[in-house]
């Protein structure tokens, strides 16, 4: 079966998939992520301790308290939301309840990405999912329509899941002065989707700092090497992390010699000329 077919295949309710190896900020986790309908649940204690947080779990293994200089929260087994305290206290919903299994508490990968301000990645050949905290740098990617680690409004998703399939507005600031052009790529970082590209635009001039809402309607095929395709995750697969990455390139014109479907079709060409990049992470589920 092709990757494209796998992407659109429906899954059975509560189907257990093989567990997934996990790496956080370059460190291999000894405990694999649980994979339920391709929803990833990651080992809370090991993940957050690897990032310097203090984790305490009660004797009954039902409640965990996590504290660091930047955040604190308490989670309870069976909960479907978490009270998260940083600069603004808020409740974060989970796409799967917190579970206790194999002497570990597991929590939704979306929650981990949001708390750590991180993105998903992969080492495909090794079958490893990576979580990487986004660095603090001058090159920043934002959207007037989407809050970082928030939910994508329905306007921007496929008609089949209630949307209008309008391309997302994207802004960027702080690019290096040596930038000669930009490229913008939106991809689905969910484990099922294998970095399926939803939009790819290249050869954006160095003076630009945005793609306006619905820009896809007026871009040429020369620039828009993958036409905008709104989000349409398979049912029951949970929150998909859609990652908008803007690349500052050292070349005015870049050529991509074949069809773009997955990020692997683009990465070698962009990485060769990237001098800086920034990523905006957001979520959607059918």
C-alpha cells in the first residue's frame, strides 16, 4: 500500500498499534510511547525529567506533580484535561485520557509539545519520533489566525471536515540580513501521516514577511509547488500537529525537480540552502 493510501485509511476504534521509540531533545527515552489509533501517549516522568523538571508521583500511582522554573501542573490518571500553570493559568484538553500502564503514567503528546513549546520530528529509518524544544531566536513565525500550540480554525481545513480550504495567513520576522529568498512549508507531523505536506511555497522574495490569508488562490505554480490542501486527519487518530516552517535561504531561486508529497521530497533541497528557520505548531482533529 502506498503512503498516500495509508494516510487516508480509516482506523478501528481503540486499536493498539506497535509502541513507538521516542527521543526528547536528543536523548533516547528508555520507555516507548504507547500508540492507540496512532495517538501517541508518552511517559510523563521520563520525558519531563529529561528536560530538567521535578516529577513526584503519589504512592497509588494516580497523581503526578510536575514543576520547573517555567511551568507547573498536576495530572491525574483518567483525566481528559490538565490545569497548566505558566504565565497564564489555563486548562489544556487531551485527545486521550491519562493512563497508568507498565508502572508508568502516560500523557498525550500534544500536552507535552504545548508545555515544552516543542515540535515533533522523526528519524524515519530508525522508527523514532522526536520531540524538540523550539529554540529562542530572532527568526519567528506567527499567524494572526492561529495561536501557537492552539487549534486551527475550521475556515482553513478541508470541506469534508467542515472547512473552506482557505490557506492560512503566515507572518515572519527577524530573518537574517543575508536572506535571498524564503520558502514556506506546512506539514502534518503526526506519526500516521509521515510528514505529509499540506502546502509548499518557494521563491518568495527576500523583502516579503508574510503570506496573506487565502494567498494560495493567487500564487503561481512556479511558487506553489504543492497547492494548499486543508487539514483532514483521519477520524479517531487524535490531535494532529500541523507545523508551519519558514525557511530563510541563501539562494534567490530554488528548483524542486519532482512532485512534493512528503517533507522528504523537500528537505534535502531546503536544508542545503537554509540559513535560518522558524516553526509555528498548531493542532486539528476531525
